[in-house]
């Protein structure tokens, strides 16, 4: 038995130089990504959720405004009276 050539079968050699393939896209990108509308909606929902989670739980300006109003006895009496009047009107009393 004799070995004539290494890695050669039927005169095909894997080490043959291969010519480089020419660029056929003519400068236009060939990669493309499509994002579904459902995915875009999910991204927007996640963004809004993060904004809401990062917002403070208490609006200090509104709390201070209500404290000031509740310290005035006329405000409390007027609100209680107005609420009682609405209840009376609702039940036609």
C-alpha cells in the first residue's frame, strides 16, 4: 500500500484557494429587524410602569393644602353641611 497524497480524494484538495465572494448588496444593508406592534406596546407599557413606580406616593403640596383647609373650622362645617345637604337631596328628605 502506498500513500500518494495526504488529504486528497479523487484529486480534490481542501486546501485550494477560494476566491472571495463579491458583495452583491450594492451598499444596501441586508439585515432587517421587524418588531411587532404587540412588542412595541409591551415596551411602552413597561416604560410607563417604571415612570409610575418611580413617582412619589404622596404629593406633599396637596397634603399641605388639605391640612391648611382642615385647620379652618368654617371649611369643615361648610363641607359637612354641603355633604349633608346632598344626602338629604338624594333621599328627597
